[in-house]
């Protein structure tokens, strides 16, 4: 059944959730504004995991259903990215996709990678571990397109950005960064862990997109998205192989050499995490039923109300106010983020602390009452910085 907003659009009349809170485990007594860290669990995912358990125990037909579920998950992810299912591998996590990129580029002496200094640790350090020069850019907590352009040159092999920053909630202009990458003939590698599932992600602009699945996609750990744009980077190949990477040779006596599969599964190596994929595929079906554009409009409207409210407290906002420059998270700079997160949690409001900011995230299951509640509790805490 199609989920419908619980009330009409407009702050003055209240903004209802797009997914009823009753469809999640554990939302009866808390206001959940921590999607940037972990999202709550859909009750229907219990059934999805049970289906996996049944399929696992019935022999070869169940095995076929496992792979069919993985195919459906790829198809749903492809629609979110404007891609095809044969451009999406299901790896263990987003970092595994970054490793595939780092190993897949034929590096030359003097090559470099351009990445924002405030990016998540994986995006910064994978290249350093490979011995590649990393050009860290950004004088502030948000690297601008101009700063990226100034650092990139003819030796830049990859520009690495988060579509939405885990730190600030700022949304990157992927079209602008694509233009920079094209000018220096670099790959554009995008981490969409804080955008995929809550705002549109234009995969056509990217060479590679990686994403975790336990945040905005309402999935869980153990599976990550690895999208390789077949038009932009058809020659990317894995540097490690497993049985699932290669064309199957049924006669063991003939297994003297191997050939990589021509399909995206060549990056998967072995079995993906099927139990995580069942969970993810069910969650993706829920999001798809609502529609990503509807979810984007919803979180931007709730975010606008949240921004207007916290500005009245005189806080230092890290998240841009313009709708096109943000997604589902609003970040407030504070040296007391862990303490504030604890105090809000004790009052029944879940947020995310650390890294010098308090992050408040809204998703499809949130409503205006959640925004009102967190603003009321923040005000009651008094000193914020």
C-alpha cells in the first residue's frame, strides 16, 4: 500500500511523516533525528530477514532466490542513480569500493588525488596508504568548487567528494565538480552515503559512486553500493579475483587459467552478504514506493523549519541554508556535542554528536512534531556552545 503524508504540506498546518512511525521498531517513545548515523529498523525488515532464513535452508531453489533478491536490489539502486543494474556491485561496505578504485587506477609518478580536508577518514587515507599524493583542500569545514579547481592539475587522477558531507550536511554541486574533473581528465569518485535514499544522486555525472546502506537507505551493515559508470569508465577492472569474479569452468581439470566475468559481479569476488541484501531490498522497496523527489521535498521543508528554529538560539550553523546546498542533516558547531547528544537522548531525542558538531537529521519518518520537540529540548538546555 502506498504511504501517504499524514497531513497537508505547510508548516502552519503541520508536516506529517511520509512513512508512519508505527512501521518502525522502537519509535514509540523517542524522537529519532539520528539518520546520519543509524536509522531505525522497519518492522517489515523482520519479514525480509525471515525470508532469507527460509531460502537459505531449502537447497538450490533457495540459492536461486538469493541471487534474484540481489538482482532486484541492484535494479532498485540503479533507478536511484539513473543507472543500470549491471553497473552496480554489492560489496561489503563503501570503503571496499574506494579500495577497488585505488587499486584500479594505473598510477604514474607525480600523480595526485584531490580531496576535501574535512572529508570522512576513508576518503582521505585510502590514497595515502597506497602512496599517492593527496592534495587536501578547504580552508574551512566545507571545501568549495573553487578550492578544488585550484588544487587540480594535469597530474590529478581522481577528485574525491562526498555528495553530502557527513560533517556539515552541505551538498556538493556535482555538475561543477564534474566540469573540474573533465578539464584535468580526472575521475570523479563520489561517496553518496549521506545522500542516496534521501535526495537524488545523478550517477551520470560520476565515474564511481560508493555508499553505505545503513543510513538513509534504511538498510543495514554488511553491504555497500559500488556503482561504476560504464560509459565513463568501462576499463576499470578488479585487481583481486574470487570464484564469483570469473567465468565458471565446470570441469576442474580445465581450471588452468581464468577469465573475468564481463558483468559487474567481477568486483564481488565471492558471495555477497545475502542477509543484508534481503534487508536492503525490502527497505529500497519502501523508499521507492514514496519516491525520492517526495522524500527530498519533505526533508528540505523540515530542515527549513529546523534551521529557522536553531538560528533563534544564536548557534553557529555549519549547514548551508539554501535548499539546493543541503539534504537531510543540519549540523551545529559546538565543543559540547557529545554532552548535548547525551542530554538530548536522556530527554528522548536521538541526535548525533562528535567531530565538533551536533548533527540533527530528518528523514521520511520524521514530522513537524519531531522538529518542534528537538527545538524545545535544545532551548531547555540553555548554553549550547
